[in-house]
C-alpha cells in the first residue's frame, strides 16, 4: 500500500477538497506511527484539513486508525456496559471526580483513564493527586481488576493508547490547527475507543471559558463526534453545557477535591450537582439501569442523600492507596499561606463572572502549568461566594483568593475586578445544560 501512495499526493488530494480513501488514511496514520512521514508534510496535511474539512466517513476512519495505532483495552470481562465520560475542559470542572463513584454506587462500572492538565488548573489526575498517597499510575491489569471488583478506578493515560494522537496534537498546537472540528472529534473519539468503553458520554463546554466559544461550534463538534460513534457502532451522547462562568464555586486542585467531597455528601453547589446528576442519568439510561433521564436523576440523587456515593468515593481512594482520613476530614488538606478577600464595591446583581479570566488568575497563582514539566501548587486557587444572578450588598464577600506568595495574591486581587461585572437590574442565571445530541 505505502509503495503506491506518496504523502505529497495525499496532501494534494485534501488541498483540492477531495475525500480521502480508507487506504490514504491508513497510509497516513501508519506513516506517522512509523515516523516515515516528516513533520513538515504532516503539518501541511493538517492545514489542508483545517481549511477543507473532512466528511463523517473520513473522520470516523481517522479516529479508528488512530485508536489502532496503539493498545486497545479489552474491558468486556467487566460487564456489558462500560462507561467513559469526557469533558472538553473548563474552569472549575470536577464532574469526573464526582461521577465515577456516583455511577459505581449505582452499579455501573466506570474504567476511567484521564490526563494531566496544561492550562489554568491541573487535570483530573492532578486534582486527585492532591490526596496524599493516591496512586494513578496503575498497571492495566490492576486497573481492570479493580473495576471488576469495586466497579470503578481511575488511572493516568499511558503512551500506549492512541500514540499517533499525541504526535498529531503536538503538531496541531504549533500549526494553528487545534480548532479544526474533524481533528478534535477524531482525537477525542480515538482515545475513548482505545480506552475500551462502549458507552461514551461527552460534556462539550461552550462559552468564554471553553475551547468552543459559540453554541454553533459546540453543536458542530458534538454532532461530528456522535456521527463518528454511529459509523463505528459506539454509543456516544454529547451534552453541551455553559462555561461562561466557573462550574461550582472552587477553582484550584485541592480546593476542587474538597468541593467534590462536599458534593458527594449532598452539600455541593447547585450547578455542579445538577450537571453530575444529568450526565450520570444519561449514563444510566444508556446502560439500561434507568428508563428515563428523570428516573436516572432520582436514583443518583438518592445515592447522594443516603451516603452511598460518598462511601464509594472513599473506597475508590482507599483502593488506590490514598489517605481516606483526608476524605473524612477535608480540613486536613494543606491550605495556602495567604488568603485575600474580594468584596463587592457596591450593591446590585452579579452580571458576569468571566470563566476564562478566573482561570487565568488561578494560573498566576500557580494552580496550572505552562509545560508538562511544570510543578503544580495544589493549595492555591479561587473560591467564589457568588454566582451570576446573585444579589449583593456593598462589602459582601464575592471570592476568596488562596495564594502562597503575597505578590501573587495581591496581583490576583487587583485583577479580579476585571473578571466580574455588575448590574442594577435583576439578572437571570444562564442555563447550565444547553442541548443534548445523540440521546
């Protein structure tokens, strides 16, 4: 096959707006895997795709071939339905940490492979590593066995899963092609296929704090991923959710773990709890554990109120070497050296809390990383006391800034005013769940 094809012809084919054949896509992926295609040609192809796009068939074949470029986990021994939930990333997004034990408590196995974060805060793995002793570097056999016995486990992604995706992502990052919807969709779905799930629930964030800024962009991405799933016989549902303001109240690694604990105790923020119940209910419906979304939410709400979801979380932490005493007593988590309070300068209503601005401020504090080698400060971040639509009086506490240096704390406090806007008239809080595609 590779003798008859040349990469220059594959690039030209896409540059002219033509549909790739399966043979061309296999040639491309094998060439990336075997390093027989130079980066400059891959980059040229990425730009051609960015401009010309791809069909549903092309995107599906690309996702499938990227998944096949490495190990594909076989989780069939765990059960008939294996759930994987993926978020496109946002500010204060800790839903995975809550959903894993919540679904496991409902009898649905969740085998979750997650990554580290490059951005304003750490990823799910970074956040969980705020818990002393918690081990995410599980061997695949241990990972699978833990899910078999205890219904859930979470581990770091390995380099053996969809390795070609890593190469493509690195080149997309430096060729201004990250925003290509077919490339995003193929990347996300390929990793889900490689992870062995057969029910995939996607949370596509939309707004200033998300990668997809508009609802139309989010719908386009969601539909593309759902269509790829249909082509590959995978059950994919995409929920479009608002990311104009942070999700929940806490932004920062250990701060988000503490908020997750509170949510699993049924004392969490309303928006965070609502989203976890909705995403979880879809998972129950797709796993034949509930007939409707409403029934699924009722099942999960009961697991929050009766303490079973919280107990499942403690079991998850214990099984992976974490110190459960921190879960029972969250005040044991180390706190930052300094705390700065931001108070309302006047009375009125909160019109905006810009999610992206809050994320950038947390990065100034050290909650995120610029490169993979950077060290994350687990103790810093921002905790909001108010959300969009809330009424405030002058001097009401709006947020607490957790910092480990005076300079970073003062700089964040000074800039915080730019992230928030007020109104003299009552504001309606934005709808959290915007649309569901593929349900």
